């Protein structure tokens, strides 16, 4: 797909790429956009071809097409997994409400990686047994999930949590989110990968008994139409932030104190409307070399400076 041509070389160069899949995949329904999404398998196959292999499925849109949409999504992902030699992985929903609540196990280079996807909330539903909901503002949920992580994380060489949570369009995470994500690290998680705000929030490195853990409070939008406009928005408009993100390339090694994040390399990316009116993902290195009309050249240069300044503060939260 042309969407990923500008970043495919990056995504294909690692062991795994994680990306939140925020739409049901139901072939029996047409493509649908906001507020109740739906996509088809060809859309997901394009992301797999681009190098994305691990899909969190728990998010506020998981039930956009009802329980049948959950069934269809799981069936579609299973078909895609078979068609791609079992090289993709997904977590966050279940078709059988009696199915055990447990992480997906990913094996790579001798590592046993535990991965689980949860969401703080759903659109229009308070509860469902088919989506893994863990609202850290709910005392029972918060305790239950912390206990689960404490009991489970030690079974793996690396334990990763995808958490769809927090307020939209906020450049800093709420104090309660910071507090709970840190508790998850102390309970045994090695990486907590956050999304939902649609904009970047800081990442934080935390030292636990001599090894470095990582919290990504929000990775923003990788690909979306939220900045779709014929004219540039103001540089500081919230819509401008929804069109920018980063690919965070990380290196993890095993030490005597367990897995430790040894390398963090942010690669700044942006959503761009090409000459065919298609939204595509480009690195800022590439976008700044393009021959653009003056207003967009000025816009991207301005956004790049804002982003560089923003991510220079990442790594810790006061």
C-alpha cells in the first residue's frame, strides 16, 4: 500500500512492530468511518506487508460493530495469521466469554514474550465480556489487573502491556494514568505501551532493580484522517498534533537483572496528503526534502521544530 511506502524500510528492519488496530475487521459489512468504524482484511494485510506484526485489539472502538464485529475481527485475524505463516499476533478481545484471560505468547530468538492488550473504556458500553476492559479509575479493576500482572509477568522473558487509556488531545498524561502505569512497571511489566489521546505524550524510562523499563504514555496517531485539510492548520492547533507522531525504535537486552531497554531512537513521522489526495505516512527527513507548495513547506518545517523541542523533554516525567 502507498500509505506505508515512506516508512516500510524502517518497519521491516526490526524483530516486531506494534500498532494499535482501532477498527473492527468485518468482511460482511462495508468500510465505515467515524463514529463506528469498519475495515476489511485487505487493509490489515497492507499493514502486515509494511512490517507491522503485533496488533492490540482492545480500544474504545472494539465494539463498534457489536459482538458480531468482535467475532468477525477475530476470524479475520486468524485467517490473516494463517496466510502469513503464523507471523502476526493479536490480543485484547475474545470470541468466547469463558475463554481464559491470559497474554498471547510470542517467541522470537529464544525469548518468550508475553503480550496483553486492555482498554480503559468502550464507546457506548460500560462492560462486555468480549473485550478486555481494565479501568484504572475503578478500584476493583485496578487491583485485579495489578494482581494479574504480578502473577503473570514472571512467566515470560519480556512482558508487554498495551493500554488504551486517558483523555484525548492532551500533550501530557493525567496524574492518575502516570501513577497507574508506573504501578504496572513495578508489578512486573517491562514495557507499557499507551494510546488513545491521538497525540504524542512523553515516554518515560524507569530503573527497576538495575534494569531499564519503558512507559509510552501515548504514541499518538500513526495513520488517521484527523488532520485532513486542504489548508494547513495553525501550528499549535490540536489537529496539527494529531497528524504527527514517531516510530520509537527500541533495543532490549537480557541482563543479570532481567530485560532492560538499552536503546531508544525516536523517528519523527507525519501524515501527508499526496497529489492523489491519499493520506500517507512519511518521515520528517523525507517530507522536508519534498518539493511542496510554500504554505505546506512552511507548515512542516514549523511542525518539525515543535516536535523536536517536544521530544527533547521525553525520557522522564516530574
